[in-house]
C-alpha cells in the first residue's frame, strides 16, 4: 500500500539543499548591451571630470613654474642692464649722504664738523650774516625740517659735478638747495662784513678751485651775477626747489629750467637765469607756477619783481627780489606767506601809504 499523501506529502517537512537564485538568461546580444551601457557611461563621466582636473593642475603648475622662471630671468636681465648702464660714461651718478657723513664726499662744499643736530646743520648752511629776509626763510625751514642730507651729482657727459642739500620735511616733502655760488663769495652784503670774511672765519664752507661760469653771463659780461641783489641768497643756495624723487635731481641740476612730475626749481640757479624771449631786459629768476615766471630788470641796481605770464602779459610789482625769494622758501617749506601783489596781496607801496 502507498502512503496516503504520496511521495510529495511524505517529504513535506524535510528541508532540501539551498537553491541558487535564478538570473534571467542572457540569450541575445541586446541583453549584454543593457548591462554594459550604464557602466560605460559612468566610466566616461569619471574620465571627463577627473582627467581635465588632473591635467589642469599639472598645466597650472607648469605655467607657474615657467612664469617664475621667466620672472627670474627678467630680474636678472634688469640687474645686468642696470649694471651695464651704470658703467656707461654718460650716465649721471647720484650719491646721497647724511650731513654727518658729508665730509667723506670728495669736494663737498659744506663742512659739518662739530654739527650734531639738524639745527646745527641748518646754522652751518645758512651761515651769518643774514639779512631780515634770509632770517625769515631760515626760521621757516627750522620749524619744518627733520633731516638734512647732501647729494652729489656727477654728469660725465657735461663734465660737471653739482652738490645740493636735501631738506626732509616733517610733512614728508623734500626740498633741495644748490651749493653756495662761489661768484657771490666776496660780494659786499652791506651788513658790516663780506661773505669771504665769513668763509675765512670758518663758517662751514670748504674752498674749491673749479669755477663754472653761469649760462647767463651774456646778460652782462662784466658782472659776476646778472642780478647782484640776489647775492645774499646765492651765497647760501644756488637755487632752491621741490623734489618729489631723488632720481629727478640729476636732470634738474643739468637743466634747471625743466620740470619733472612736480620736481622743479622755484628759484633758479645762476646758470639757469634766462632773458625773456620778448623782453630782453628782463631776467627770469624764479617760477611762480606753470603759467607765470618772476623776472627782474637786470639794468637796475635794485630791481623789483615783474611777473611774466605765459600769454606775454607783464604785471609790475614793487616787491624786492630778496623778499620774493624769502616768501618762496616759506611757501615751499609749508609756511604760507602773503600772496604777491598780482594775486591780490599787499605791495610795499600800499603798505607804506597805509602807515
């Protein structure tokens, strides 16, 4: 007799061996494409994202390396060019020393031995005797100068050497004044002594043998100074001006009438004095601004200031030249002076009439 349930019911409670999951059979070529396509797309996207990034970093590093190398080459080439230019005989040479070290400069016109402070140096430069106008100019500088240096400019192409004092102001500005004019040494200053007497008493000037005739000697061949009334100033500084960069100094000392980015002479040195183009009796001795010059009639013993506009217009004033120079020094040092008469300021004549 067979069991009632049959073979199937006989083994119903017995656990059989584990069965492997059944995968759908890949019988056709399209079935493989369905599986491979997503993987291919994923790999392609990864390559598209990663490869440019890696290559970009590598290219950037290469580019930075090349740029750094090129910068290094440019710096080296610039240094070599500067060195080669410095060795050229026509290139101006600039040397700047603090006043305490000025004695180490060959042919320096100033002697600062025994000077310990800026005020000592100022007293040595603005040596007595000083008239009222020059004392006012000195006091304006004394209140605002924080440092004094000496510059030596060699101009091989012109075979010239120029010295200048550099005044560093508390405002950050810088003024410069030329070496004392040797033609002014020995002129009577009407103050009971002469510049030569003062020099021989050890006022701070060194003797130098080489003298250079000023460009303006044609104004009056018999006169050492075209405008002798300016001698008290020229015995202190042969011109004074504003310096925005020390590198401008060689050009200004070689071409006093020039202006470079705001650096210029405001009172011209003797070698920079020029006759007016339309008024041959007037000598330009100072700059007011880019449109106006201060002139004086060299034929007069005590000339007064005449303002010459760029348009050719003349404005005559009764201010004496030394008074104008003192006001100019005060203005460029930062102490505003009374404006000139042609700009609405008082004149000597109006002041005298008001008394």
